[in-house]
C-alpha cells in the first residue's frame, strides 16, 4: 500500500517522495515506559526499540501478510540484566542477522536476531559505550564511549583496536562514511574524521555544540548537518567548519541524511519533513533547500491508524541503505515502519 506523501504545497506531484506505510506498533511498550531508541534492519525484517525504564530491548519480526502489507510478531525481550541498566544505542548489522546494543553497564552486546535469548557476544568497554555503528561490509563495529574513546571491534577475529584515546568529552554519535573507508564522530565542540586506509585523523574545532545524537554526515564525510543552538538546523563543512546553508529555523528533534545524501529527513512537532539537498550541494551559494514532503498533511489513498499522521515525532532511524525508515513517539510508545518505494521490494 503506497502513500501519496503530499508536497509542501499540499498536492502530490513531481516533488512527491514515495513512502510506503508498512506497519504501526501502537503502545509498543507498557503505559509507564517510554521509547528512547529505535532501529530497523536493512532487509526490513526486524525492528528494535529500547525502553527508558528497565534493561530490555524489544525486537519485532516483520513478515508479509496478504490482508495488510506487513504484520509484526510478538516482541522478543533482549534482557540486559539489572533494571538500572539503560540502553544508549542500537545498530543492526548490514545483513540484518545481528543486533548490537550499547548499554550503561559498560558493555556492548551482539545478538543473533533469529535466536535472541542470550547475547552471542559481550564486549566490555570501559568508559560507558554511548554510540555504535557497523561498517557497510559488516567487517567491523565502531564503538564510541562517554569518556571520548573510540574503538573498532572486528567480529571475525574478535580483536579490538582503539583509534581515539579518552578525552573526557562525550561522543554521542559515530558513523562510517565514504563507503566504509572513513569514520566521523563528534564531541562537544569538535568534529573528528579518520581515514581508515591511512589512519590519518583530522580534528576540527566548531562553534556549534554537538552534545547530542542529532547530527548526520554527508556520505563522504565532507559535511555534517545538525541542530544549531536549538533554533534550527544548518550544514557545515566537517573540516573547515564553514556554514553551507542559511539556517532552517524551527524546533527539530532529529535530522538525518538519506543514504544517497540527496535528501534530508527531519522530525519536528508537525511530523516528518523531507528536503531536497541537490540545490545546496551544487552551489556555493547558501540557500534554503526545497521542501519535498511533509507527512503531517492528510495522507491520500490509505487508511493507517490516526497515530501515523500525528505521532511520528521525536524518534527516527533509517536502515543503512535507506530502504526502510522507522519513526516513533517516545511518550506514547508508537512506532511506525515505512519503506522507500524507490528501493523496497514490491
């Protein structure tokens, strides 16, 4: 069932971005709990969500259904031990077979999604692992910690390589860029890029505070987009810090480049908005990108639950290829799964 996601003018047309609604998990967690992280596997078969209270990650298996595009099986609970342990990040492996979780008990756990009763590997990370990311080929897992350290874990050998020493500055997010040939991460007021072939690292001071996960790198790592002082979003060169965009004003929860870096998606109080970045990338002139779509405008030719149109703020995650998207409302524990019509199998 495809959705006609309306353009910013309110009419679906050439600017339409084809998103297909797959499923909605309404009240995914108990009433007294809240969502803090969501993730979707690249094959679209699994969705994971971390709760604010307790130490569990819920894992749903999405399967085809004749009567409705997708349905979700009963969630598996991935137990992380003490109820005081909280989950800081989730990441599926590119093949969708494993899920990595970073927890406050100084451990990263690797789970087999087909048999998630116990973690298949537990990795101790002194300094509280805060952010994790799989390489595009699945050959390594980047782990960034609360103390500023960054490491690479190699699944095949089980070896660990530290690539950045502790700095006492929290690293909130880390990403592979340039087809897995580089890494980029940020702490309070610096962007760090690493060429994994030469192991050459560049550290660039910034006037913007990156003390959250709400920023996203361009695919080659040359630029980052993120929140600017709580009043909007902007785009900067990751090495020179040069502003590339006139500030898009607004109260935004999440910002993310699509996998091809041609578009960005943001969540705000009105829903999900998608901008075309090609006009910005092709010019040295700072300009506002074209707003392609907003999901808060009534959706045609479909009747998903009312919560789909009104409760997709605050949480957002995209599979590594950009094929599947999950959005969520942390207070009401609602998760919505979408597919990019241009990439997803029919």
